[in-house]
C-alpha cells in the first residue's frame, strides 16, 4: 500500500465515521422524539424503550450508510482540493485512478458490508424490535 493510498484512505475513513455518526445521531434523535410519546403512553418502561431503539440501530444504519459514504467521499475530495493536495499528487505523477482507488475500494467494501447487514442482521433485529413494541410494550 503506497503512501498516497494510506493517506487518502485515512482521511476517507475518518470522515466516513464522522458522517455516519452525525447522520445516525440525527436520525435517532428525530425518531426518538416522534416515538417516545407513543411508546410511553402504551405503557413502555424506559428500559423497554431503550431496547427498542437499540434493536432499531441496524435498520437506521442501512439507511444512513450510503449517504455517509457519499458525503465522506465528497468531503475527502473537497479537503484534498482545498489544501491543493490533489494538485500536488497530480504533479508528482499520480494518476486519477491511483488517487481515487482508495475511495472506490472503501466505498465498495462499505457497500458490501451494508448489503450483508441488510440481509443478515436487519431482519432479526426488526423481529426483535417489533416483538418489544407489540408484545412487551403494547401487550398485544
């Protein structure tokens, strides 16, 4: 792995984690504000409500990850461009493929992980979430 690849990948991963955390937090806060009243009126204890939202995190993740990858890629390229590092890399002989390959590799890896999450983890967590909502909170 070359120095260019490690440097760009490090920036991309750092921004990806930041974007994912920000988007997931915003989504979770809005969802909590919308649902917590309904769940408490239905007789849910704070412990059950916390479990409900913890089991909802995989579902939130599969919706937020594509947006986080896109935003992190744009921010990475913007950061490199703003400090003229893209120009310096191009002047040192690095081609566009060499510069963008870490971005594409990380995006592909995260997309495959998101697919696995959507196919394996989310159905189980959705069942648990619905069980907590319907059986333990609403007593149906």
